[in-house]
């Protein structure tokens, strides 16, 4: 079961039925989806949202969090994780108004740290389209190391030991609170 928790500027909580508008807004937006896939139709986004909600309550290894900006309580994006065989994968999508402010790095760092602390995974991965320049900076900031690939995707990996050795350069752990 996934639980809510907070950072200095964010509250991360499990995706619920109340988040349908945010989810659909993100997955139907051509600008947000340009580095991911073709944007979904409204009908397909609603169907995908229903699957995501079911995944959060099942033992599927797939989980979704909503990123809420603390001071306003506004939902600004989504974080998704998969965990299989000791390796997790994490992805983030933020509404355009919240890009470039460090919210993605803050949310990912907090969730990665939490997964490592709970010993759910020994390594985390991220991947993105070659053309997604912002993700290059984000993965480097979080100390992920690029993995060899060919094609249209770039893959990154962060091992638990590296995270422990470099985490203080990525995140101020005093700012991460427990469930609220």
C-alpha cells in the first residue's frame, strides 16, 4: 500500500478518483505528450485513468502519486513507478506552468529516497526520448548514470549505493517529512 508524504514544497499522495481531470489534462495535452507518445483522446485518457486507479490498490507493482504544491494545494503533476525484481522505474509529468522550478527533481528525489529506505528496490531507472532535453538535466542532477542504448530512448540508472553516496547533493533530507 502506498501512503502520502511531503517534502518542503510538495505533498505526494496516491492517485484517487478525484484526480481524473488532472490525469486526463496531462495525457491529452499534445505539448506534454510530445516526448512520450501520441496524446490520448479524452475517452482513452479516462479508460487509462481507471486502470491507473486500479493499479494503486492492487499488488501490481505499478503505483501512481499526485504531486500537490504545498502552499496552494493544487495538483501540478503525476509520478509513476514500477518495481520488479528489485529494480524500479520512475517517471514524472508536470503541467507546463510548473516546469523549470525544481518540482520534478524534488518529487523524484523524495520518492527514490523513500523506495531505497524501505528496501523495495536496489536500483532505479528512468528513460526518456532523445529529444527531451529537460530530462537530461534532471537525471544528471539526481545522479543517475546513463546506460548504453540505441534508438529513440535514453535510459538512466541509479543504484542504491550511489544514491547514499551522493544524495546530499540532490536533496535536503531535512525537508522530507513523513505522511501528513
